[in-house]
C-alpha cells in the first residue's frame, strides 16, 4: 500500500507502512526543530552583535572625568564596603544577600557581608 | 391526581429503575462500573492530587454521562455526526448540556485556547539562551512514533494508532486535539491516560534516568546561560509561528495560539490580555474541556479491551520518550566534553514544568549543589513545540 493512501478508518496499516510513517514522522520533528534551532541561533547572534556594538559605543560617548567621579563617589549611607566573591557570579551574590536580608527581616544596608563562597 | 400512579411514574423514570431493571440486559452493570471508575478518578484528583484541575472535571463528566436518564451526552448523536447524517445545528437542538460543551472539543477550540493560556504562562528564555535544547525536545518525541508503531501491530487503525502514540508527547491539549480529529471514540481513555501519566512523571522517569546515566553524569553542573533580551523574546513567537506553520500548516491552530499567548506575555503592551489568557480564560476552558472529555467515557466505548491497550501503550510511549531524550542528552554530553547534564534530555517530554522539576531533583540527588531547573526548562518547552509538530505530521498523514 503506498504511503500516501494510508488514511482510511477501516483499513489496518501494513507493518512496513507503519514503520516508514513512524521513522518519517520522527525525522520531520527533528527537521522542524533543527530548522528552528538554526533560526533561533541566528537571531541570538544578531542580537548579541547588536548588544556588543551598543556596549562598544557607550563608553566612548562618556567623558573620562565622569567615570572618575563615579569611582570616587562616596558609598551609600550604611554601606559596609566591598564583599569578596569566591567563584560566585555578582548576580547570584546579590540574590543571596537579598534572600538573607529577607529571612532576617533586616534592611540589607544594616547587614555586613564579608565574603560569599560557593561550597563544592 | 393519583399519588400511587405518580410515584410509580417517578420510579419508572428514575435512574435506579434503569440500573436495576436493565442490570444485565441493558448494561446497567456497566453504568455502575463507570460510576465506580468516576469515583476512583475523583479520588485520584482530590486525594492523590493527580492533575486535579483536570481530573476532577473529567471525573464529573464521566459520572454525569453514565447516570442513566440524565441524558446530558448522547454518543449516538456524535456517531451520526461522524457519519455526516447530522450537523452541529442538530446537536444544538437535540443534544444535552455536555453535547453542547463537546462541540468545543470537536471543533478543536478548547485545546487551542488552552494552548493560548500555556503560551502566556511560558517563559521561552531558557530555550532562547540555549537553542540546542530544541534537539532534546525533538529526541523526546521518540515514544510518540514507537507507540504509534506498536499500536498498529496490535491491530489499531492508522488514525487510532496516531492518537494513541501522541500520548507520548505528554501534552494533554495536543493529545485531545489529535484524538478528537482522528479517533474521537478513543478520546476518553486517551485523555485519562495522558493526564494520569503526566501526573505520574515523578514516578515514571527517575528509574530510567538512573538506568541510563551514571552518577558522574547526573552530577554535572551546567554553566549559567546567557541573558536573553526583551526584543529576542518578542521576536521569537513571531519567528516560530512563521517557520513551523510554513513547514506543517496543520500545526497552525496549536502553534499559532501557543505563540500568540507568549507574544501577549512578552510584548509588554497587552498585560490585560495576557492576564486573561493565563487565568480567567484558561480556567473557564479547563472546566468545559474536562467535563466534555469526561463525558465521552460512556460505558460501551470505555469498557473494552482497547482501553487496556491504550493504558499500556500510553505508559510505554511515556517511557520511550524519556529514553529518547536521555539518549540524545548523553550524546550531547559526550560531544560537549561533559558540559551538558544528560538528565535535561528527559525534560524534553513536554509536561511543563513537571518534567523539568524531576530532572532538577535527580540532579540534586547526585550533587546537592546542582541546579538544573532553568537548563531543563529549555528542552521542556521545546518538547511542547515538538509534540505539536508530531501532532501536525500525524494529522497531515491520517486526517480526512
């Protein structure tokens, strides 16, 4: 029975037709998602390139003096200085500090974090 | 008015009389069995919390349709409809409440509206930050096609086998849409199998995860993925709609609604619509869908050997899909030099977010500092797209 004439509620499928349909169906799913993967990867690269361009432009536009002013700026009231991060992303560290402050029911600027280290 | 005659008439027209007088000849015992099954489903939904939002409605539909004399659902009307003898107008005129609800299943409206809500609740960020996840979503559709093959060997017709196979996609709305189009007589058992196994994923998957991976592989910590920009998240649903629907036009309803829901969430200017799709609309459609699918569990269709086969093939499909995802996960682990934890492959079976949670839990058992959830969400949402493509293919091959 040729593959394209399989439909028909009454007729049972031949084993070979059924196997071919199964293999073909799996291949179509893979093809569709691989195609999508290529497209998504390309979109990601385009946006990453745009973001890199924007990042390259941004510091050039800022006057050097302003940067210096920023680094010399006094710390916020209640700040206890820098926290040492050992193998921890700044984002994760910020999240951990926020969680600790929340659990302790204390404002974050009243707590002093000395270092955060990932336990292996 | 003669009180005796009135009481006799009340008795004669009651469901109790229908069950007792037709206990053997008219299948009264079958009604009792179905009522018992409905009670078991209530127990599974309420006490065991197996997909309770759907299971309670399915059980209620099953109960109402099997109470003799209630006349809320007429399978004979739908048989005539399938034969082209009557139309939706006749169903509206002659049908009961559940017949009218069922029109939404038959037309494919409810599954698509559910997908709209699912899209509005889904964050495709993990998928966008790691597009390779799509391969795992594809691999985990293996169970769909192997169960389809197995069902044909057991003598099911092509459309029936396709409907049984799609249980392996672990995606309720997709299974309901495919079955309502291809084999509506199997809708009840297929929906029950799909939702029960989705609820049982924490029991079904872990043994195969442990069997197919080493402790060292399960303990692999994956690197943090990149941050995805807002614009990428807005562009993604539009691009997916264009590419997938151009590839398989039969997926237009499911993928279109899924991606529209996601666009409503991500575009930032339709918060009210996104909120409605996620909550009010989703809840209303869930009630209508579960009741009307449950109503198809009429004794004559449900109490058959086919139901047993469907239940068995359903779990086989789930297991094979898990195995498919794990095997490709292992391959990717090897090709990446041990940077990818193969457990995330098992999350490719859809069933968002349950499968991703199971991958995370198993990863943490091997290494308590391992957090795989966000990495597993990529294959998990890829599985939703993968199962929709698989359904589109089967509808294309076996659809009328």
